[in-house]
C-alpha cells in the first residue's frame, strides 16, 4: 500500500463507498457465524458496514449475508459496539 493511501470499501447496507477505517468489518467464521472483526484479518471473506443500525438493518434485509446476519448474537454484538462508540440508530 502506498504511503498515505486509504482503501475505499462499500457498505453492504447502504452501498455507499467510504474509507475502510470508517466502516465496521464483518466476517464469516468457518462455522458460518458472522462476527465483527476488529483486526481486519487477511485471507478471510469480509464485508464492510457503516457503523449505524440503519445500515445493519438494510444489510439484514438484502445482502448475501442475510441469513447469517439474522443471528441475534451478531446483532447484539453490533449494537453493543455502537453504544460503546456513542453512535445511535442514525443514517450513514
């Protein structure tokens, strides 16, 4: 990566392009669970999402991860992260 270069990723909820550091990375485990990956690990299939409940809800409705995202555990983890960061349900 070039010095000063910030990768651009697309939110799977609202489809807006943003800097990678502005988005939350979701990742599928080998067991099919969706987790929030703080370390942005390499080599695993990851998806990016704006840190808002609106984008999470849209992703649950229309993304490839729809079935997995319906899991209550992932939703609670995402909601907890938002509350820790002081972000509420707002848009992207």
